[in-house]
DNA sequence: TCTGGGGTCCTAGGACCC
DNA sequence: TCTGGGGTCCTAGGACCC
């Protein structure tokens, strides 16, 4: 039996959600109707476009570009600061509505879900009618528009929801692939990014149809495993299941662009201290332990580099994360002015096991885990930051 | 007031083992 | 004494997504 898959995508999510917040607070202006963007704080060097309104898009503004460049494209660009907590609330409300219609749902990102609606015709009737109903229900209850793609697999559903926006339902069933998808530019195909796009065009592959008709062996030579995937996608082939729950965290990381370039080791370590605590809290919230720690640096030339290390004993305390991060930093940092510092833990496991230890390290880790547990509990009870490590105090000035 | 932050997966090459 | 080959694990870097 053919599967029926929906892909539901919030139109200009961050911008729509900010617009609704403003309206709720009494604003007369709906920023969705004027050239506007959601962006980071320019003073903190985080000024990039995170989301844009349709009028802003029409003016040529693209996601990811610096706000100062976006301003050049529009006379009076309205800029709102992003509000992650609020966005999470809208995302949850959106997800809750979708959950009423199927248990087989995958939260693909903060503003997108896949739903497996196979076999629900008896309950909800025609899938396309249902897609309209869901779209309208979200608008009515939450005030923002979505696009819904209806297809026989996830890839086609996702491609379909990306067709014309906003507030639309599109189908891309298997028998519509040639007519609706093949004429598109290869760049529009999911998983064809900048680098593949360049190579494909050099090979004379310009449309999705060209790719679908290309020689697989040749694609494999040029693109390795990506070759096969792109070829299948171009032909509308995708057998991957809608997964619930969302595949669990493979890793947890935080990074931050610094207000100014940093050239002192002690300053970089302060940043790592903060990041260790942020990552550690998230890690312990999931009851996980990590066996890989990696540190990322971006220098003033926007050159990115990253080092990682595998640990014998899984860790979860802030102190253990910090210590390993510092070691990585020491080995990798060349003394160049640093713009961004990132810290991430991965290869997560459920519980700690200890290498029957010839080393005292394992014991130290265990002790730190126990101390951390107590600190977490106190902070939970009396507010975060009630207890901090002595070291983090020193570094705060 | 000049370019964010959160992820996943793949691959090449080195180390090491037999 | 003159150079194997299979396999695994680890790291760094790249590509892609939102």
C-alpha cells in the first residue's frame, strides 16, 4: 500500500511568531505585511537575518545575511530581536495540534513536522481535505499560516510543502513527480547544497530531471555516498520512516560569538567554563553521559576549526566537561584572535560505567558526578546559580 | 553596528593490531 | 631486512539541514 505522508511547515516561523507576539501586546502593526526581519543583536556581533517577511524576501533579503546588508536593500527595514523561549512555546502548541491526528509524527525541526497519515482515510476522510483542515485549524487557533505537503514519502512531502507559499496545501504523489518536480532547478532538491550544486552544474546537470536521468555510477564517482542519495531523491525515492519520538540527541552543544575577538587564554577558558555549565545542565537533564568532547573555534578571519577527544570514562559533571575542553583548547589554539567558541559533547550513553580503574581518573569522575548531583538539586530548589564552583567565581571578577 | 547557533552524517588518513 | 593486507578505532574536516 502507498504511504500517505504530510509535511507541515510554518511559514516564516520566527517572523510570524514575533508578529503575533507584537499583536498580542497591542501593536497595531503586523510586521508580516511590511519588509521586516528577525535577527540577532548587532551590538554583540550576532546581527544576521534569522527570518524574513514576504515583503523583505521580495526585496532580495535572504536568511543568514548580515542585517547591515539587508538594510541596504530596503529603505526602512523593521528588525525584531529573536525570542527563543517564545518560539519554543509556539512550536509546542503547533506540535500539539498535529498530534491529535496521528501518533506517528516526527518533529523535524522547531517549525516542521512529518506525519504518517497512512490508513487514516477511514477516520479523517480524504487526505488532501484533511491537510486543508489542519492548516486552517492552526491558523484559527494559533494565528499563523503553514504549508502542508502531501505525498507518498517524506522527501516528496517536504518538496511539496516548499512549492508556493504561504498558506497552501500541495501534493506531490508518485505519479506527479515528473510533472511537478522535474522541471525545478537541482538546487531546489533537498540535500543539494552549495557545494553539490556547483559540481552538478559543472557536469551539465541543471534540473532535477537531469539528475534523475544521470548515470548513477558517474554520480557515485563524483559524490560518493551522496551520489546515490541525490539520484534517488531526484527520482522521488525515499523509504525512510516517520520516526517518533524524534531520534534522540546524538550530541549536545552550545557555542557563542564573543562581543570582541579574544586573544587571552584565560578569557577563552572563562567562555569554556560557561559553555561547560550550559552543556552539562542539558546533558544531565537528559540523564546522559558523554564519551566525546569537542571544542570549536572560529577566528577573526572566519576560519573554523574543531578538535575532539574520546574519553575512556563517560562524564556528565560541569567540571569534567570543562577540564577536557580546556585540554583540547590548549592543544588546538594557535593564538589567533578568536571570534566564536563552541563546546559539544557526543557519543551519549545512558549510564556511566567505569573502566575498572588503574587510573584514579575514574574515581575522580565519580566523585564529581556526585558533587554535581547535589549542586544541581540545590540550584533547582533555590534557583540556578545558588551554588557555583569556586573557580567560576574567580573568573567572574 | 561586518557575517548566529543548533544539529546530523560521511570520509580520509593515521595509529594500531593481528 | 626492503615492505602484505585486513580490520578497527579515532580525529579533523566537510557537507548538509533548519
